[in-house]
C-alpha cells in the first residue's frame, strides 16, 4: 500500500516508486558508462541492456536483462542456445529485440570462429577442440564436422557434414570421403557436439568413427582423432586410446 501525504500527488508517488535508467547518474547508465569507461567496465547484464534498449512498464532494461540472464544461470553460452521463441517469453521482449540479441550472440560466435581459424596447425587434441569449440559448444542441436589436414597437419579446410536434433545426427561416410579426396587431404579429424553436456562417447559414436576410419584407410587417408565437444569440456578418442 502507498500512502499519499498532504502535498504529494499520485504522479510524484509513482516517481518515488520506480526510477528509469534516465533517472540514474550518468556514469551508471550502461550506454554512457561504455562511452566513459569502455566495454570492459560493463557487466553482462549492462551489455545485454544496451542491446534491449528499453524494459517494460515495471522493469528497466537492466532489470529485464538481469532476469533474462538469471533464467540461464548467468551463463552466456546457455543464453546462446535460446531462439527467438525463448526470448519472447519475457515481458518487454518483442521480435525486434529478440532478433537483436540473437544477432549479437551470433556475431560473438563468428568472432571466436575466425580466431580459431588463425591456428592452422593441429598438433594435439586440445588444438582441435579449441578450433571447433566456437562453432559447437553452445548449440542446442548436434552437428558433425570434419577438419581436413595435409601431411604436416596444417588445416586445409573444415566442413559441416550433417546437422541433426538434440540426440543425434546422420553422417554420410561417402560424403566425407568425397570432400577429403577433392581437397587432397592426407588426414581427417572428426568432431561433433553433445548438446546435453555429456562428453562420453556413445556406441553410435564408436561405430561411425570406426566406419569412417576403415573407409578412409582405403584412400590412404588417416583419421587422427574424433573430438566430442560438450559445452566447456571435450573428449578425444585419440587421447582415450579408443581410436
């Protein structure tokens, strides 16, 4: 209950109840703070608030952003798995704002992908995992990729072979060999993700790895590893001695 004193109007009372971002000190407003102190001074909530621009009738953009991030345990990788429909569940987020958020997250993903592309020599499983992680770690569906290498383990190209659902993807061995032969690859590294976060290899993972390995050997192409990306973890068949 809100009490009105003798010289206090409803409009003044409403002002006391809630302050918008415009009422904050200049150095506390996300946009102005970015201009004054740089991007590193902003929290994830404040950066998201800049993308959103405005909140709703009962929340500022910052408060709405805080609630959105709280829904994914303040994990940006988890937020990256959201689609437009997920974001539309929040009051104050329309299609335009949802698209802005999705686009910003995709730009971040592509930036990491380009950084990974600068590392062209694969000398250990971690190199392969670091190469693929920007592509796969925050997807909510499975994708199967191959990395094509020459005899010195320098990356020739990378290609997505198949895309599936939450629990799996169908991989065509013939398509993989066709790509490898066309690119004159001497070696392959296989990679797919587990959206569940479970880094353990399934029986199907073992079978497809052996099938590709046997078929590639006929072309004098070596399968060096199969890496499974599971959020911030990975499993390497080569490291585990199961290749």
